[in-house]
């Protein structure tokens, strides 16, 4: 068994003494907990089992609201997060723009149910492109090629081995890969981005299971007013500098104990972007995606201030009716008297931090 990490990147200080990297055997990344392998029998069972909510799903035409006012994109001041649908977010922190998991178009046999608030060709000013794992609803070849062509992307930040997939698409654009708990080289820009665990898997074809790592991101806008060591100076000082704003992007994940660990590693999370869709039938989906109740428990385990549900409403990927995930999530927050901490603005509308 080997353990891989990027030797040029630091490990999160709280994990530095114990973390050797992600285990890999042969060409396949291994699980530390919650081992998973796709089951063709479960897929066949899903295809032949009638959906008990078929009529309800057919009648449910709900889609996320859409905003076309993108004037805020002209201003590099302020810190905000914008949802473009599914798991794609544009984030601005300390004047730096990060685009996460861009899939803004129809997929084969799976059209978008709501258009993107902005065309791929019109997205400008992206400094870093973040990719959480290799699934096609998160890493789309045309989207990546177009974004690289139209933006001065300094670097693509991604998991170990994803460059094997995307290098032919991006030319000479720099790619930086990380293992879990590693911090990318963005500290000089006043932002700290850490790659963290999730409970998921990778594959784009029939024979490449888990040849790419999967995970989540913690995004931090560093505080330049936190005392003598707060300047952008040395990378060592910036590793532990306080953050003014902290955003957690959970990627694709089933319910996992990693969420509690992340909450312990990062004592204040302003906003958690967590998936709530593609969870039925449970026998097929429970090891891959969280349902709203599972994601709600994760939000509480993280200790985050606000929850932004994602990964729902944009594509039809499973058996639940379109509006069920957000209705369920809303009810959970209301029952817990946390309704004011649920974030769900229209696609394209910014949430200011």
C-alpha cells in the first residue's frame, strides 16, 4: 500500500504529524472508512423497480428561481458566493474569484431543467478553477475548455490524479493537485484553500474506478488586520492566520463522520454548501449522496453558521420529485428554529458574506 500526497504542498497543521497521504493500491485510491464499490445489480434494480413517486414527480415542475442581474460581477470589492446551479458556484474572496465544479450545459440524456444565469463564454475574471472529483456532472470537458479559453486562470486546483483527465483540455494552464488535508499554494493572494475528505467515489468510464481522488474544499478569506503576522508575508505565517470569511464546499458526499472532523478542524464556518439531491432510491444512492435530513445533520456537525443546499433542482438524476429536497430541507430548518440560517437565493444572485 502506498500513500500519496503532493510533496510541494503543506499539510493542515492540525493533521501534519499523523497524515501520510491518501492510500492507493495499484492505480486505485483506497477508502479509510465507508468502503464503496459501484454495484451493477443495484443499478439494474433501480431501472426495473417502479418509482412509487412517479406521478408526483411527473407533476412537479418546480425549478430554482433565476436572477439575470449580474451587475455585481463588475466589482472586485466585497466577498460573496453565487450559485449557477447543481454544484457550480462562483466565489469572490479578498478580490480573488474561484469557480467550482463548472457544469453549465445539458449532459447527454440529462438536460438542464433551469438555464444557467450566465453563458459559459460570458464568465470572466476567474482566477482559480476548483474541481472536486471527476464525475461528468462536476467536470465537463466543454465547460473547462471554454473557461480556460476566456479567463486568465492562474491555476486549476484539484485532487490527486485529476490532471490525467483534464491536461489535454487545458493546454499549459497550471494544475495543482492535493491530497486530503493539504493546503494549495494560494496564500500570497490572501486566500487559503484546503482540500478535505468527502464520502464519494470517482469514475468517468467503465474501467477507471477511483483512479482519481475525490473530496471537498474549505475556502478562507484571510484577515489582513489580525496583528503583526497578518500580512501576506511568509507562507508559514499564513498557514495559521485567522480567516475573516470561511466557506465549506462539501462536493458530492454521503453522510459521513468526516463532517464532524472538519467542524473540529475549522472552528468557525460561515457558510456550508452541501448537497441535498439525488438520494432516491436509497439502496442505490445512500452511499453516494446525502438526503436533506442527512445533510442537515452534517450542517449541525460542521457547526456552520449558515447552510446553502445545492445539488438539486438543476438536473433530473434520481427518483425524488424536483421540489422535495428543498421543501424537506426548509422544514428541517424551520422545525429546528433555524429558518433564518437557510440560504437559497436565486441562481445568479449573490449571497454576501
